[in-house]
C-alpha cells in the first residue's frame, strides 16, 4: 500500500537481511503513504452504498438473532412475514446509520489497518533479534515483509480502533431493525436521529455505547480475517496466474467467510445485548442483561448451541460478494493513488 521504491543506493546482493528491511522501510514509510488507507476507502465505501441487497440480508439476520423461536421458523419465514406485514420498506429499517456510518467506519478500519501494518513491520517484525521468536516466522523469513501473524495482529488493532465508531452506529441500526410496526406512529423511534436523541437524553453517552465491549470482542476476530486474507493472497500469487483484482476478489470473499465462521456466535450475543430494553426513563421495558456474559448465557439457556448460529445463512450468503467487491475496490484504489 506504499509508493514504488526509489533505486537502492547499494547493490541488493551486498546487503544483509536487516539492511534490506531498513531500506525497504525507508522507501515505504514516507508521510505521503500514510494517507492512502484513509483516502482510498471513501471510493470503496461509495461502492458499498450501491449494493442495495446488503441491508435486507442484515435485517433478516438481526431479527433472527434477537427474536423468539415462535416468532420466526427460519430465514424464509422471516422474509415472508416482513414482506407481508411491513412491505419492502421493512427490509430497509435502520439503513440510514450504516449508509452514513460505514463511510467513516471503513475509512477508520482500513486506514488504521494500513498504519498498524507499517508500524508493526518497522518496530517489530523487521528486527532480526525479535522476529525468530514470533509465531510462524520460520515460514516467512524475509525481514522486509510483514508475516501473516503480523497481519492478524494489525487486524485486531484496527478492529479495536474502529469499534469506538462502530458501536453506536450498530446500536442504533439494530434497535431500528427490530421495530416491527408498519405504522411509524406506533414505533418507539421514528428514525435514527430520534433514536440517538432519546438514548442520549435518558442514558447519556454510556447508553449510546451499550455493547462496546461486545463489539470489541467481535472485532478481535479480524485476526482471522486479515490473517487468512494474507495467506490466500500469497497462495494465489504463487500458484495461479490470476490478475491482481481477481486475487483480491477471491481472497477477500473467502477470508470474509473464514471470519464469519469464527466470529458469528459473538455477533449473536452482541445483537442480543444491543437490542435489550434500555429501561429507566426511556420506558421501553425492563433490562435483562447487565453485560456480555448475561446475554451469552441467555442464548444458551433459550436455544443451546444452535442459538449462537441462528440467522447465519443470510449472513453467510451476503458476506462473500459484499466483502470480495469491497477488497477489489479498496486494493484497486491503493494501486492507483500516488
């Protein structure tokens, strides 16, 4: 994600591994390269806004995750009931927060990811006295490149960073998605601004950030996403003749599937926590969960291990195309920016 390096001042063959790493870092660590992850993602985010099929899948997922078994028998029943009772607009409840928030969220996530990758390479993974002791380093001995383990750690760090933006956005989105009334006058929240205003007025900043730690835990699985993305990218480059966009597409789509296979149970618990009644002056019911552990225990008590996978099918169907195209767009912008 950095500009092309200038000619090396000495012959590469005369350099030690540490000198090669330092030279590569010197060429790639310019201040100009730091902005690319934050700027390029706005092109990717604008592409995401055009993918109108994504939010209906998410709405079905959230409703299945948070509803009682007697309400919906499965994804198809949820789709039919939503269409029959609320019309097509029912699938797009809560769409405004992600349309606005994803531009910022994706910019922070991918921008910080690029930054953390560079910092980890400069300060940890390029050091010959440190790298041999890092997991799986023997398989990737080149000091000038970040290892798969390093990509995973950068993913965890970026996931934690973006959680402080994502938590209130996803909180508002989830509460709007589980409003089943077709008549707006019968809904507690008339829209995202009204939802924000009421939660802030009755519960303050802590109310808006309810589910923050669940969000951070969920996004810690970015280790799987970005670690597997690096493994797949390396494999396709070495063993196929695919073009760069094709590699980004397949690596992005498959790595997203790997992420959801590992992280989905945490997402279920997060959604239960975010749609739990706030209680108090908001007068939306009695709060059931004090924190993540209570929500996780409730899922197990109500449905057993199957409860942690309720709503997985619509999520899995959406994950590949949405994330594959996102990575194609983002990596394409990274290659074209100066």
